[in-house]
C-alpha cells in the first residue's frame, strides 16, 4: 500500500469535495478574516457553522439553524446537506439577510432523508410548525370550503364542508372563500332542488318546509318527489359539478321544449327556472377557461419590499374563486424564490389540481411535481406557461395580485398614519408598533373574563388576541379593579418569563408600546401600579373613560404625566381609539357569552370522573334528567343497564358531597 505524504494527494470522491476547503477558498477566508469590514458576530457564526458542517450528512436532508435562546432561525433542505452548509462558511459575499442569520446561529441540527422529495415535504412541515424568522412564511393556512353531495342516505344532502373528509360522498372544490361556496350552493339548490337540511330535521318533517314552497327543494322528506326522480336530480348535480354542465343544460332544454309542446306549462316554467339558475352559477364565475378543465393558478407580485401571491382555482371548466396571500419574506428575495417556498407550504395542507400554472418559473418545479404526483396518485404538471389560454389565466391572476398588493400597501400606509396620530395625541416618543387593549366582561360577577386585543401596522392582529378566565378567589364578584389587576399581572409576568423576542419574525414585537385600558382613573392607576411592581419599562399606559351619557366622542383620556383630556370631536386619532375600544369590547362580550352559554348547557354528570358519554346517556334514559339522577338511591343507580356498582357509587357519592 502506497503512503501519501499529504492527504490532499488522495483523489477526492464525488461526495467528499467539500470535506476540506481548497487553497483558493482558504485564501479567501483568510482575507475575509483579516478584513476590518467583516463583523465579529458573522465570524463567530461562521466558526459555529464550520464545526457543525463536519458532521453534516452527505446526502439529501433538512437542516435547522438555531439561535442561543433556542429559537429556530431557518429551516432549509438540500440534495447534499454538507455542500449546502458549506456555502455558509464563507465570510464574504452574503446578502444582508444571510449575514444576519449566520450571526445569530449558535447551533445546527440535521435530519437525513431518503430522497430530495422527502426533504421538500419535511422542510415545508417544519416551517409550518416552527415559523422560522428567516424563512418565507405563509401567513394564512386556513382550509378551503368544499361542496359535498353525501352518499349515506336515500335522499342525499348537499352542503358546505370544511375539514377532514370523513363523511361518505362526493366532494367538489376547493372554493376560494365561504362567500363563493355559499353563492354556488344558493344557485345549485334552485337548479337541482336538492335538500340541504340536517338529518334530524329531515327525519321529523310531517309537511314540506319553506324551501319547498320557494322552489329550492324538491321535498323528499314528505314524499313530494319519488326516490328515483330525486336520484336523477342528484345525478344531474354531480354531472354539472364534474364539468358536464353543457350536457346537463342541453338535457334540461330538451325536457323544457317537450313539456311546452305537451302544454305542461308549469313543468316547463320550473325547467326554465332551473336553466336560469345554472346560467347564474356559470355567469357569476367571471373568467371561465374553455380548454382548461382543472388547474390551480398562482401569480406573485412584488412592490415596496412586499409580496402578494394570488391563487385562482379552476374546476370543471369554471372559476371557483380566488384568494390573496401576503407571505412574510425578506425584501431581497426574488419573486421566484418566494413563490417556490410558498407553494411547498401551500400544498402541505391543500390538494392539488392536475395542472399548476405559475407566473414565474421556480427552481423546485420538478421536485414539487414528483411530491404531488406521489401524494395524489396521478400525474401533476407544474409549469409557467408562456402563451395561449393558459398564459391568459396567469396574466389575469397577475393583474389581480398587483391590484391586491396595491390595496394592501394603501391600507398599511393609512394604518401607519393612524398609529402616528395616536402616538402624537398621547405624547409618545415614537410611533407605536404594538398596541394592546384590555377589557373585562361578566354578568353580576359570574363567568368573569378579561380580554386582550392587539393592533399594529397591519391592523388588528387576531392571532395575538388572548382571553383570561378570572381565577382568583380573593376578587369580590364585580370588582373591575381586581379583575384588571389579575389580567395585567398574568399577561406581563408571562411576558417577562418568555422574553421579549418578536412573535412574528422580526416584524412584530411581543412587548407592547402602548397599553389601552377601557376604564377611568381607577383602572389607569391599577395598570400603572401592576407594571411598576413587575418592573416593566418602556410601555406607555392610557385609559379611556366613557363620556357623559356614554356618548361616543366625549371620552376622557388618562395618560401618565398629563391632566385628563379629550380629543377634538373629528380627530382621526379619536376615531381610531374608538375602533380599538369597540373591538376589545366585542371580543370580551363574545367570549363571555360563549362561556356563559357553556355554563347554562353544562350537565352535572359531566363533572363526575369516570362517567363517559355512554354511561351518562344510560343514566339520563333511566331517570329522565340529571336532577333525578342526583336524587336517586344507590340501589336504583346500580340497576341501570350499562352502569356497574363502582360507577353507581361514584355517581351517588358525588351528589351526596354536593
């Protein structure tokens, strides 16, 4: 065996070319280390990455870059993780975003997978779970509504559906919004006269309901239509939603003509109305493709460092609506890079059409095709069309994306002006970025809750809203001061415990700049005292006292270091404060009412550990009510079918203690 004097004399293997930097890279790194413009934090981050890089897998996988406090900064994938991580070991040539990410990195975690497709799916899943601040993040991941024609009854029901597809039937969608699916359902009920009522309502009908009278249901519940004729209506509805709308309309037109020739004018009129309803469904869709049966269309626009992705959904040659997304992404990224990351996260939750048309080509198009094809079991095509009808669909989506982004930027600019006006009105040193508004709600001290709403440059931040169930036994029922003290103490003690890192990447702070209290001088003093006791600094406090006769526009404001004051009646800052207060009031009242309703409908048997739904049902069937169960003797409880002696004693002793 020949000995080599230098390991570099060994011929490198294909996967090991990054095991050690070559001479040019070492020279470049030396120059960068000596360069005064390279920040020390970047050098420290590069040293950390180099240490972890030596243990990176030499194949497909996912890597995480983690900060000192445990926050996941970035999740990335690679065909060869070691090669990808090596790109972070250079000190020069990084854009500002990557340099900041390297500076904050203190450790890395690697996960090996079998294929690059697996890496794509795992990366999207981890981004959704961890929401790293340096990744492109899809903000709105709500599920889409579908139209369901059930198959679990002789008279199938047509209804709106969202969530898991547990019920047997045919699902048509997705529709971009609830408004779009409601509009389609309204027209389909008039066109096909299918029932939309729940099963319990259907089973207990003795005469047709109002929907039958206004010709939006054929009345199968009371035998107004035969089972065979109703099945034909269901078949026509399925055909229409499956893309055979032309055949359905032609068939209805023939039947209308035949009925007219036989002088059955009432039936002909009903068929005419159904054809009109079908025309309404298609006419309301806007742009309808002629040669594209099923497609998802995505177009992305960029302006002022912000991005908007517009998604259109085409099914059965019909436009089933569109939705705008505003992903969080660094301004230095290109449209293609943002769209690439967005699609991987989008299809993590939503099923794909047979064709996916894009306004910009993406790097991982082949990977995305492979992943979607494997998941759905059919061939999926991901392309950026350049001509023809497909390009017209993309251009239409791109036009909508630009318009939506323009509206969003205008709204944000208006919101920013309102925040600046509010800061000036309350004498703040800078424009507030995060405002928290607090309110309490209760009924005579019962079901007391505290509510916190949050507003910022993007408007109301509903993901940050919180409610607090008042738990302290020392608070006298109806003591608003005590309730406000508990709410603020819990909120700011938790903030001190969790730290003040940004909750939405580096865009939205966790610590408020301004706290607004719905109340007068007493609530203001309580809030000021709580923040002083907890050592919270840098948070301005203001209190809003209702005006005389509770008239809007005559509110009195309490702010630290100033006498109580009012704002001019037409001041935009006053309207903004009123909006904030009304939103807090709405949120508090809604939460309180939901809790109160739950208390009203709560069954005493729910409080007994060991009594599940089946045993509770058996007890109620045997005694008729929970009150009767509470008065029953132990011997009677033991005789209930399905209730053993142990459970009977649990129930008996529970009510004896009560």
